[in-house]
C-alpha cells in the first residue's frame, strides 16, 4: 500500500535505500523534498554516481534496459532517476521498468518520479510489485481543508511553535500552497534561527520575519502571469532568477497551474459553465478571478502548447540544451499572460 507523502519523513531510508522506489503525485513540495531525501540518503550510503533519465527522451526503454545490465564504473554505486512526464507508460518502457523492478541490480538504486498515474498504469505489474512492498509514495496534493493539519505537523517537525494567529497568517500568506509554506518556514529558520526551539512565536514576530525577507515566491510569479501584468512579471522573473531560485521549482509551480487550467478549459469546451468547472477543481476562492481570466483568455490549443514548452524547459534544466532554463520559463509565463508566442 502506498505511503502518504505527508507522513513520510525519510527515516526508512537512512540505513538502506530500497532498490526501487516510486514517488508519484502532483504536489511539487513532496516531489522536491522527498527526492532530496532520497539523493541525500544515497550519497550517505556510498552511491557516488547519479544518472537522470527522462520519459521524453528518444529510445528511453532501451536506455533503461542498458542501465539495468551495465555495471557501475570503477565499482562506484549509482543512483538512477527515471522522471515521468506522462500519466502512463508505453508498452516498451513499462516492460523495461518491470524488468528492473523484478530483478534490480545490486550496485544501483532507482527512483521513479512523476505525476499521478492512470488506473491502467497503477494496475501494471511494476507498480503493483512496488505497492505491495511499500515502495510507492503518494505525493498527491493535500486538500485545502487539510492544509492546517499539515502545517501543524510541519512546524512540529521543524521544532517551531506559533500561536493560532501566527499560523493563520501563514495560511493566508501562502493560500494553501505547500511549497510556498515550506519556503516561509525555511525563511523563518534562516532569518531568525534564535527563535527556533524558543518561545511560542506571536503573530507580530512572524509578520516581522516575513516582511524582512523577499515576500515573493514562484506562486506569486504564476499569479502575475494569470493577472497578465507583463511589467511586474518581467521584473519578478528576473528578481527570482537573481535570488537563485531553482528553475525546477518554478517549473513545477507553472506546470501544476497549467494542468489545472487545461482541465478547466477542456470542461468549458465541452459545454460546462466556467464557474462550475472552477468549483469542481476546488480552486481557492481568492484565486478564482485569476483563474477565470486565464481560461477565458487562452484556448485549449494555447494551453497545450505552453505545457509542451514546460517539457522543453524540463529537458533544458537536465542539460539537454545550452539555452538558459529561465529564458524558456519567462516565455511560458508571458504566454500564460496572453503575450504573443514566439516559439
């Protein structure tokens, strides 16, 4: 049975990484943090080499089989990541992954990560084998009504105590985005580490810490694109890039938003009223106006093209091309804002 990402703290991996693990879901915070835990644990256990494979690569199935059979160079142990970009695998890749799961090599550890899979894929042999051995981590997004409980657990794990008003301020500030909330918590630890493990933080203290730092996150960036505020969008994109925000973090936020917009736009094209389509996906009320403006502005074809550009950005981040990843991300954001596409 799959382990809930919200309940996973990585202690299971500290002594020995499983030979194969799957991190499946649409929540960027869980994908990023648990992926980092896996890589750190592997490094601590002597896996000095790392290889990243992507589902979109040509001949990906033969590459997976080649890595399965190849010995690590100079007796070094290797961490292999297979990143899925689709909700299902084609027959050849499914068979290759199944071979790896059934007969994993001793000198390698495999992490399969990607979006929520179709029912057909979760019924496949490779997935069922991992599921039975608790090798699947469910990185699904947390419903808005559970965000408060998640925040409580996260603060406790980081040994940060806040009063009720301070917690409420964090919820309002992040609007239920786990990645944004995680950034706020890290900001608290970075700016005023003396507050950690100290007295209960008040609303005034938390607000003071927030206002001492750059309040902008990748989610603010996405919201500016939805608002079609081109001037502020250009400025904040350059600011986040200069501050060293990881391109992959921004890509996760953009891709997730595009996926939601695609679902809403598709329902609209099928005749469903826009308000009903938005409501069915549990969009936060404070963001409904932004989302409504975007789906009324962009066609299904335009949204699909933007999502394709996200795949291009993903390959660039992994080193497939020399083009700066933030350059592609800016083009995606400008396209989301309704600016004429140049790609």
